[in-house]
C-alpha cells in the first residue's frame, strides 16, 4: 500500500501564482500513475528511491527518463505523462501543482521545457531548502491560504535558484517590458471596455506581434488572459461581497449581464448565482 498525504488548495483569489494541490507519497513497488494530462504545472521532487517518467516531448514523441532521489521532474499543462515507481526501490516523492499568469515564465526561466523535464540541482543547500518548503506545504494543508502562498513563493525561489536557469538576452528583456506594461494596463483597466488592440497600442506594438509575444510569455492569448482576469475578479466579488450579479457584471467590464454570465460559466462551469450558492454551502 502507498503512504499518501494529499491536499487541495482554494486557488480562486490568486492570479499571478497559485497552488492547486500538493502532497507526499511513499509509493508501493511498481506503483504507477497515468497516462494522464494535467491542467497545471506539476513538480515532483524525489526524496528517496527511484522510478521512471514517460513524457511527450515537443515533437509529440514519448521519451523515457530514469529519475532517482535528489532529482525531480516537471509536468507541463496538457502534457501526457506516466510515471512508475521502481519495483525494488520504489520512490517517495513530494509534489506541488501550481499555475498562474507568471507560472510559465518562471518554469522556463528555471530551465524546464517539454524536452528537458528533469530537475537536477546545482546547489545542494538550495535543493534542500526547496525540499523543506515542499514538505512544509504538504504537511500544513490546513494553514491559511496566505500562509501557504508565502511558502509557495519560497519554494519557487529555491527551485529557480537551485537550477542553472536560462540567461535572458536583451530581446527577452524587451519582451518582458512589453508584457509588464500590458499586465499593468489590464490590472488597472479591466473594469472598462478595453480591447486587445488598445492594449497593443499602449505597448506600441501591432496586434499580431503583441498577441504572439504575449502568448509566448504568459501561455494564453491576450483575449484568454483578459477573460480569466475579469472572471477571477468577479469570483472574488461574488465570494466576498453582497453585490448583485448585475453590479458585479458592470464592475468587471460587462454592461450586458447575460454576456457576463456566459463568460463566467465558460471559466468556472457554473452560472454566477450557482457558483456563489455553492461557495456559501462549502464555507
């Protein structure tokens, strides 16, 4: 039997970076998971033992990786993977599933890609601090969301600093400047009737090029980002205030309440009224 510790995190109020689930498992011999695809980034760190990861690379070819203690592996959203514990020396690992508007850039800056999913630290001290943060999160699932978010940021910091990372060239720095400008504009103007064209104009870029570099940096199109950002703000208002659905619709840039309700359901799977009622039931 596997020894499993597992928690799910209430991620609604965190946009830039958030937890989704986390845990630790001491696997039984030959224990396997998959083939499956995840919706978010999922990082495993192997505490002891060994196992194998089977993962699609950027060409769609399944590659096999042998991973042992003090190593780890990153799974990307939508990537089909299977991982199997060794039959003689099964692994024990701790994992964190996370995502957010800056997650893709952080993961890539840490040196991970579909073609390079294996974690190999260059610093023993930083690796051990990273493992401590992962274990702390796994063991403290009942702590407050803000407390756990603080430890998530510490984990991300140690993860990035313990790897070789990727040197950022001047082109990447300029791209990051444009993306920062776009995100700042959206965060201050999402409640207004803004368009992707307006956001591109603020950055001084044509719409096509802006859309390309935005998706490369953030992982979604500007339209998808703006929709998710508005709906995340709407969810906060539904959960934390007594405002009507119509008032919240206007507050996040939708003058038409029907259009807002459709947009909200496309992200959360429920109408705003049903989603709010479910949050009250679960609180």
